[in-house]
C-alpha cells in the first residue's frame, strides 16, 4: 500500500471528491457511522472528523473506494 | 419438483450444461487448492481451470500457456485498478460476436462514458423503488407456495427462479416472455453451444427487445429499457450528447441475464448453504435482523458466485516479479483474494459477526459491479422473507443426497433440501 500521508496520531478530516463518487457505497458498508449515500446517489459524510478509534475503518474505506474518491487530510483545526 | 410451470425443464437443462462448463459437478476442493497456490506464490502459470485439470471458459478461450492466475489480494486489487495495462477486452472473445459490444469489454475513456449513463438506472435510490414496486411481490410469489408444504428445495424451487423474473420485469419485458428470454440468454452466453444456435438466439432476443425499444422511445414507462432509450451520454469528442443506439441497448439486455440473474441465484444458494450449515448464525440472524447486510457481505466473501475474472495484458509487464507477456490472459482470482489470511483472521470460516472489510466479489476499480445495489437489495429481500415465512428452517435431516457448494469457475449449491415448521391453520369460523 502507499504510505498514509496522515500518521495515526493526528486528527484527520474526511474529504470526498463528489465528481468522482459513484455511490457504490463500499465506504458505507465499512463505516456506516461516517458514510451514507444521499438523495443524488453520492456519498454523504455524516462525521467529517471521526474519532481516532475509527482510523482502521477509515483507512479501509479509503482503500476500497473503487473510484478512489476519499482522502484523509490532517485537520489543522484540531492539531 | 419445481414450484414453477412444467416448461422449466428446457431452461434447466440449458442451465445445467452451462454449469458443467463452469466446473459444477467436478467436486474439486477449490479452496484447499487455492490455499496451496496462495502459500506458494502470488502468481501461477496457466488458467484457473488449468489449476484443477478441468476445461472451462478460461482455457477454452485462451491458450493455457498464454495465461497466468493471480491469487494475491493486493496484486489483484492493483490489477483491477490498472485498466491501461490490464484490459477488459478479455471479454470480447467470448461475447462480442453473439452479444455485441457492451460495457463489460470496454476500457477508458469509453468505459466511463457508458458507466455514467448506465449508473443512473442502478442507483441505491432506484433500487428502493424496484423493491417497493415489484421485487417484494416477485419474491413472495416464488416463496409463498412453498410455505404450507413444510419442505422444499430452496435452491431448485426458489433461488433459481426469482432473480430471472426480477431482471426481466425490471428490464420491461412482459412476464409471459420470461421463459423465452431466459432460454435465449442461456444459449447465447455459453461458448460451448453450437455457434448457429447462439446466433439465432441472439437474433430472436434482439428482435424482442427492439420492439420494446421502439415502444419505449414513443412512451417511456420507467423500466430499464425506457431509461436506456432516453439516457444521454457525453459525445466521444467531449462536445454535445449522444444516445444509446438500439443495438447498444439490445447488447446490454443480452448481458443482463448472466450478469444479473445468474450471479444472484448462485450467491443466494451459497449464503443459504452457509447459514444452514451454521445453525447458530442462522439463529443469530433471526434474532437480530440488523445483521442481514453483514451476513450478505460475509456470504459474498466466503463463497463468491464467480471464482475469477479475466483481463488481457496490453504490454509486456510483471506481476509481483513474475513476467507477463503482452496479450496474455490474466486471471484475477476473486475466491483466492477473499480468503487471504493476512487480511481476515480464520479466513476459511464463515462468520457473520466479523468486522466488515471490502471483499473482491464485486470486482474492484472502474468495472466494479454495476448491479452492486441491485444484488444487495434482491438478496436482502429474499433472506428477510425466508426468515419471516420459514420458522425453524433447517437442512432436511432425512435427505440422503450430499449438500455442498460446487464448481471450479462458478460456485453454487445446486440443491438445498430443507424442512421448516408450518404454522397450524387458523380455525375456520
């Protein structure tokens, strides 16, 4: 796997590129607390700054997105 | 005994012939062999069927010495995500001449234009409408006649029938044409059948769909043919829009039976087999219905309907250090990926309570199954109605026949003899 730009210790923000998202909902299957599929069949991020205990699920959601539309970025507001 | 009409015999024999081609009846220890392969290396020479000494669609279509089988999760995922190097034109050889050119064999940029267009017909929201308008009813029509009997074969009498009806109704075909539609689709998607029979079936199915397209272009009804007939796609040059031609819609309809109905049938029989042979998990599912989606995903991971999917290498390359020459068929073995011990603990075990990790059963990357929401919805409706209507469901203890999931390239429990409790009839007043 490619190196995770965000190490496990720092808070992250979940960012989705809606132009890429197709609503396949793999992320929703992995982390339903964070991802949902909305009216227009695009992902809706329910929790943009999930707790650090969810890091494993978030990485799996990023990895498994068929369109690679999800990224985790450092959240400067919380560092 | 079938719960459906007498003329099912024709369809079932065609289907049995296709099943044999996919290695059903061979009784191969598929997962034992795949575990050996995985332990000895990520890439192996030859086709998947070749690993089992059988002939299937993979080594029927491509020479055994010009293909490799990939069994490592990470390498399979990487290959699915690299359509420039691993082309979906693999699917042209078996299908182009009889089915026509479909999204299955397309690479970027054409693939994305078609995908965008088709996606609108298979969204999660659209599936909620299908469920409400006809799927619940079709599943009930297939299951309800079995309920008072207290016993039946949930593979042959139920799972075999309802997905094809759902698919045909969703498409917009008249219900009375479903058996014909099915028979023709079986003929034209099986490369083993005589070529002239396949071409004739393709032409007849084409004529049936073309009549419907003409009607729907005049007056759309909301079915799949209407949606496809009116959908607009960005032009190849980036400017303007174009619509799907009749020929393109017909080709897509020919693909729907194998891609949609047969995979759902196989997946449901495998999931039911898993639950019936793990009665504690079946009971857990009964008492906590929120586990149904997890059970469906675990069933898909543990026993995917298709063992492998192919790509063609577009250039000389290597996979995990193994040289692969341009033009080679690259078999991406979904079933091997799904039991990777580095990813799942006790991967050979069926366990609906395990944490959800993405499996490979819908593929990955740009070609990930277009019907992902369709399949999940159809499976959920069937499982929920079974739990509701068949209390005490268990394998028939008096049945001498061995019950198992079988197949080399496609996996199915072709027979699931079961018994269940029949509620006492209400006294008539």
